[in-house]
């Protein structure tokens, strides 16, 4: 059973489109995260939710909007995609925010043409 | 500015040798963690060391933490080709919910 799953695994789209990435965890964790990994492998936190409440909101364009319908799901919606949004997006979860192991999903490789 | 800097950026060793990589950070932390990322995959947690701990072992891994120098090291003993991956340190900043990841060390173990 996959602990943290993301869909889709690959996403290729045109500039200006709107797209969503979904994440689900079956670990019973309270906290979920979205990270962006650029072409140089630098991993940067974007958002974090604890029990459906937003607790981290980094300096991210407001074209990016996270949504947590319940504590097992954290989706990422991106409006008006730009070339610079091309990256690998990772979802992660942990039992406790900032004091615990994070479990990562396999990533979604987004390519904006 | 970036919290975690890792050194070296890349490391190439022969199978059976030990690999050491270092991580430096800038502010107070709750804990520091090391993760491994195989090419095209997500990150896998290796070990967590809390700010009041100095050393931790897990199998062939040994992690040290020096909070006075704001640095940590990861030692992989008797390396194997399967250890080839990128290794990242992540610091949980005191008083926040944030994890900051380092720049990573790309380790290549030659068979």
C-alpha cells in the first residue's frame, strides 16, 4: 500500500492553462506539505496544512492555491501556468508538524511548454 | 537565505569505502534529518537527530550533530552501489513548522 500518493506522475501542459495535482496519505498523519524541487534539485517548501488548517504559506505566487478537503488529502491547484512553474512537485506528510519524520510522495513532474 | 548548505556537492567513491557528507545551518533548530533521493524518486527518510542529541546510528549510517558549530555530518560506512543517490539534510526551525532542506550531496558509488 502506498503511504503518500500523488496524481498525476507527469503533467505536460501549455502556458496559461490551469492544472491540479492531487495528494493522498493513508498514514493517519495530521500534517501535509507541498514542496517544489527545481532543476538544480533545490527543494523548497510551499505550503503546509495541519488538520486542514494552513500553517505554512511561503512566498508563493497566488496562482498557487492549496486545498485540504480532509486531513488525508492536500491538493494543489495552479492557475495561469508559466514556464517557470516547470519543476517536480512533492507532497509529504508527518504525524506532527516540525518535529517528526516526513514521508514523501513520488513527485509530479510538471512541464510547461 | 538558504538554511542548509551541504558539502561536498558531489562525491564519487569506490564500493566498500566510507562516504562522509556535511551539512551546515544558520539558526536554532528542533531537529535535523537526513533524507536520500534516488534519481526520479521521492525522498526517503534516513535518520532524525534531535537538538539535544550528539550522535545517532542506524545500520551503516552514523549522524553527528554539533549545535555549537551549527553543523551535522552523515557517514555511510562500507558503501554499496545501491547507496548511489542524492542526500539532503533538513532542519526543523525552532518556533516554526518549517523544514528547510539543504542543497544536497550527490553520491556516486562505483562498483
